[in-house]
C-alpha cells in the first residue's frame, strides 16, 4: 500500500494532536520505531516518531521510504523563533533551513549550509483560496 502522506515527527508529544485526528488508527512497533497509520481527511497517512536530531530524522524518513512508501513526506516539528511577532501556535512553512550544528560535525571553519526548499505543499493548500 502506498500512503498519501508520510509524516516524520521527532516527539510523540509533537505528534499527539495529529494522531488524535486519525481514523482507523493502527500502531505498530518496528524495532525501536513507533509507526501510526490511519486516515486523515480522506488521505491515508503514516506517522513515524523519529526521535530528535537530523540523523534520526533522516533514518526514520528512509525507513518510511523503504517500508511504508508515500506520495509525499512531511517533517513536522516544533522549533524556537527569534521573531517577537511570532506566537505560540503560529504555523510557519519554511523556505530555507540553516544547519545550526555544523561546527560540531565539522570543526574547521566553514559557513553553515543553507538549504533552499522548493517542494510544493499542495496537501496544505485550500483549493478555494488558490
């Protein structure tokens, strides 16, 4: 079965509101990974609780791709912000990511990588507003 959306979420506390909305929910443990599947607004979804850090996130994403493939993948996380105009509960769709821990991985002087994100998130767009 190919899922419509595969969510990668670090903490179960971050995923709880999404998990609560699922219909026909099933929980499976794959080794140390917890995967929740179900239906959300007529879409089949899988949610993997990855654990924190980009290595665990990448590994969990690869697990979904290899075993529970989906048409689209979404990384759903909470994060801090330096903009005082942002409030708790605001939803931000990023178009650029800066890796903060590059100095830990590569101690020589290198600029932090900045990644441009160009994927269209059509699953989140309201068709009436497009």
